[in-house]
């Protein structure tokens, strides 16, 4: 099955700096890559996603890049703010496999004021 | 739109009893729902895929007789943890895909159910 690896496991950044989280996946058939933000005890919230026919997508301070050849994708958060502090998960899915999501292990991001 | 609810949000039960968790899509119909388990400071692990009107598909290592899933309508899926044990204590989260979309890229997550087995 799909194996998604995520790094780093923890990330501490100064407010205003950028944060980058990287993920790799194993199944070349994966074609959908969402990123979720989860606060303690809450549901995961989709913050951005990218499909395999696109190499980059941006939404205000958040961007995601995808390298299909290398099978890795990254989340970039610019101008970080304290409210960006949370756990971030990457995931991958295959449309032909019921769209089941395989999650990375998560990255705990702490933005220092 | 695209709201998914879960009930209860928290439940404490005694070892050996069964607990039912409901997952509802409030403003859309969902042909497919997913059930996840999340241990503290860990990732979401898919337990099973629930399709309306058919049997659930369980992931490897998940006991189907222990975690009973029923998806009787397009807006409701239930997960019953039977003969619960302390090691079943976890955060259970469901997600749902809209019906008729043809594709299911975005899953909408419920708020989760915190199960504690004493």
C-alpha cells in the first residue's frame, strides 16, 4: 500500500519567518495530495491540496509544490503567525482505490512570537 | 456547506461493553464514508471504508467483528466498538465524500469522538 513519510516531526519558527514541511510517497499511482491542519482535539481541516496534473499551487500565504518524478511534495507557509501553530499532516490518495487517504506522521509547528 | 457531525463527542465506557458512534453528513449525501483512529500525538490511521448499502472494507489488521460498521443511508454511518477494552481508547474520526460527485477528492471530516475505556 501507499507509504507517506513526513519531515520534520517538529518545527519551531520565529513569527514572520517561513515554514517548510516535506513529504514523500511510495505509490506512483497517487494523484491527489491534500494538506491538513489539526489543532488539539479538533478535526483535521483541509488547508490546501494539489492534484497530479499540477506542479504548484498557492493560496495567500500557503503554497504546495509537487514533484511527481521524485514522488515528493512540500508545504510552504510564509509570514508565519502564532495562529499557524498546529499539527500539519500531508496525505496522498489514488482515485482508483476508493480515494483512501494515507497520512504522513504529522509535523508539530510552533510559531514563536 | 459540507458539514459532518459525530455523536457522541466524548464517551467513557467500562471494559467489555459496546459503544456506538454516529457519523452524519448534514448538508450533503455521502456514498462513501471513512473511519479513522488517532492515538495521542499520532497520525490518522484508516480503519475502514464504508459504502452506502454494502459491506465495509476494512484495512489490514482491523478486526471487522470488533469494529462493526453500518452505512444504512446516504447521510449516516455508524461504528460500533464491541467488547471494548482499554487499548481501544482513542480518538475516532469519520470523513465523508459527497454523493454523485463521481470523484472524491475532498473528504469532509467529523469533529471526532474521544473514547475512553475504563
